[in-house]
């Protein structure tokens, strides 16, 4: 069974690349979070990262670094400004 997203099917190599991208983006976002917020890595944040990785894959991008960077950029653009 192949995972599907927006009509795209992904093979084992592609899902491994997407998993690597997700892990990289999560690692970076935890590292740049304030210490008191690191324990709370919200499901919403994880969903935003995963959806960006999936969208990139659906458009044919299969570079884990590019996928991770796109997810980080999107999450940062959605974050409320710091006071």
C-alpha cells in the first residue's frame, strides 16, 4: 500500500525522505523555541510541518532539506509576533 496525498502516491524512498524532512523541521523548531515551551510541541505545529512536507512532495520536491526549510519558513510566518 502506498501513502497518497492529493492524488499522489509515494514509494518507500519518498516517504523516508518526507520523514527525514519532518524530523529535521521538528528538531529545528524545538531548538529555537524558548526553554519553557520546548516540552509543549503542539499537535497543531506538528500538523503544519507535516502538511508543508506533504505539499512539497506533491509538487515533486524530494529534497529533505528543502522540505524541512519550507516547513520551518511556513511555521515561522504563521507564528504571532513576539512582544
